[in-house]
């Protein structure tokens, strides 16, 4: 399989971002991405999807109901090929319409927390996904960089501190989001987890101090989604989108904070007899099951069984674990005490 690094959540001046499509693509090239997604709020921009240098730029949409207060329940839609914002008043109808178009739908920043001072000073409310009864979505944007940043700003001092040491606020998805994701899988809803930047390129101001805290390029080097595609990209945008869509739909992906080290080359697989499965797959047991994860750099591995917690640990570049227990298994890898890699799970039956 062919590994591709994707960041599927960014914004341009067509909504509330600062960088044009070509500028976002250039930042993605510098950051080493293969695929970048532009998902402006409630607007689908035609005529700009395609290759810019070696990066494929995909145009999607982040849809929500602007009449709702607060404006919760944002959906990242990729591949619809048309405007879907008029359907935002009903999240369920929106999801159905997007899937009928062959699109993927991820619930954006599904869990959010915003400190009170940030709400009061900057009128910045939390915007989680509030309609948890919906069905038919592809998955969750489990790790959103900017959502985590806002949650870490317990005081204005923290804002100043992270302005100078931005890499230090990244710890991982919110525990509530992890619990929701695991519960979906345990309820037979195989929700695919992705990570995204939510990049805007805004300049922030604190007194006389003004600075672009998170340029697009920096964010694209941080939390992204690595996917395993069936074949290399062919530089044909529509065909290549279908290849990417299939890999994401299948959950052949992991999330990584690549600021802690490049995770290209990571693999997580399970085998039993002659049968083998990778992330997003299902393995039917033919006796014992060998779980194996291999990383390009040393780290602390944790094999997690949904509903049971950590079932195996290892340090170094490899974890191998033999089990006979069915269940849904995922891998986490830490470096320097911080989450580096979080995989989509393998179901063992």
C-alpha cells in the first residue's frame, strides 16, 4: 500500500481564513503533505481543486447552521462537488444528501471546551457536535489542533506562553471524544478517526503584541492524517480523489503529531494463520492473533482494546502481542510523554 499524508481542514478568505488556495497548497508542499483539503464555512468553491506542484488540493465544505446559537454541529464534507450549506438546518438531512453524492462526512471538532475568559474577551464559544443521534456519517475529526489550543488557554498567561512555545500545547484528543469514538465502535458504528489543523492563518493580538501564531505551514507539520492507498496518485485529480476517498472510508489511517518526529513508515497490523488485517479492517481469527506495530522512531507503545483499556505495552520501535481475545484494538505511540500516533482500530472476530 502507498502512504499519503493528508490535512483535510483549512480555510481561505472565502470564509474566515487568510490564505488563498494557491498559498495553502504552497504551505502544504513546504510541510511535506501529499493532500490538503480546503473546507470553507458554508461555501463550496468550484474551479480550484487539483494539483499545485506535487500536492493535491481537495475542495470540500464545513457546513453548519448560522442561525443556530451557538453555531454548533459543524460537518466536514469532502467530495460532494456542490454546495450543501442550504441543508444545514437539519444535520441528518445534510449527512444523507452528502453521502448520496458519494461524499465523506466527518463531524468536525466533535468535542470542544473554551475557557470563560476567552468566551468573554473574544466572544469565542465552544462549538462541539451537539446532534449525537445522527447516523450515516463517515467518522469524527478526533484530534483538531485549534480546538485543543483553545482548550489549553486557561488564562491569558497561557495564551502568551503558547505563542512562544506552540508545540507544547499538543497532548492529544480530548478524553470525552475518545470515549464517544470507542462507544460508536462498540455499538457497531465503525467511525473513522481523522486529525486536522483547522487552519485559518489568523493574527492574534494581546495588548500591543500581534502575531500569526499558527501559520498554515506550521499547522500542516503538526497533527495530520496518514492514509494507506491502494496505489500511487496518478496526478489525475478526480481519479485520485476516489483513491483517497476509499482509503479514508475504509479507515486505513492513523493520526500523528509529526512535530514529535516523522511517522511515515508506521504500520499496525494483525494476523491469524494466513489472514491479515490493517487499520480499519476486520480479522476473522484462525487461532491466536498476532498484533504488531512498527514505528520509524523509538516510542512508548500502548495497545488498547476498546472497552478494556491498555492490554500491552512496549518501548522501542516495535510492539508484538499475542492474544486469543476478540475485540476492537487500536494503537497509541508516545514520544517524550506526548501522544505521537493514534491509529484507527482493527476489529478481531
